[in-house]
């Protein structure tokens, strides 16, 4: 486990003491008695970890480094090991990002629903918005939108095809891109 030793070599003496302290206190289901770590050099700590937890020494190292907020070393260890192991922190971050995305999607959908009448009345760049939506709605619906005559009819047709929050979010993003001032005006008006 030279990779673990290489990473631990990056720790100064205080950080190494904190690393050992975390091993002694225990993290997840991993714990090593103080007597096995006291006054031990780095390589002996690595040996102790690999003997006690042969399959989980890397995971244990990453958990402790993550707890110590040394994400650069966690990432380095993952890269050196060619490991895509998901740590609790990265899992939490991914979950938070997913929740944030879901909240953004919901807010975008609510915007499109709330301002439907104003969007039909005020959007002038329907074709670029329909172009952005084409991959999601398909060629047939895209054709119907473009053949609907007036800009109002085109926008009404486009909004009629937005049946999911994902489609509404994509439409919102396109509106921000092509009709930014209209979106800002509608958001400020409530």
C-alpha cells in the first residue's frame, strides 16, 4: 500500500497526529487501539491499517482525510488507485446537487406555468426557443409549432407540448437565453 504511505507523507507532524487520533477514536466501523499506533512512524501506521483492515485500508484512509478536510489528498489517492470510490462527503455533495437541481427544475416549471399568458403574449423569438426544444419534443411537434402562424399561436403550441417539469425547465433556460429581459421583467413583477 505504497499509495497510502505516499499520501501520508504529505501530512505534517500535527496532521499525522490527528490522523492517528482519528484511527484511535474510530470512524465508521473502523477503529485501531491506541497501543498499536502510539509512537509509530507512518509506515508502521500503514502496516497496522492494512493488517487490521486488508480490504478497507484505502477506504479508511480516505474517510479520515475527508474528515480532516484534506480533499486534495483524497482525490490524489483516488487518482493514484484508479479508484472511483464514492466517499460519504462526495455522496452528500452529489445528493445536495441533485436536490438543488430538482428545486431549480420545479421553480422553472412554476415560472412557465405562472406566466403562461404573458409568455404567449410577449415572446417574440419563438423559433429560436423551438429550435432549442426540438431534440426534446421531436420533429413532428417542432413542425406543428412553426406552422402555427402567428408568434402567439406558435408560443401557445409550444407551451402546450410542455407536459413535464424537465421540458418546462428547458423552455425556461431557452427563454433566459433568448428573452432575458422579458424573463427578468416577469420575475420582478411576481
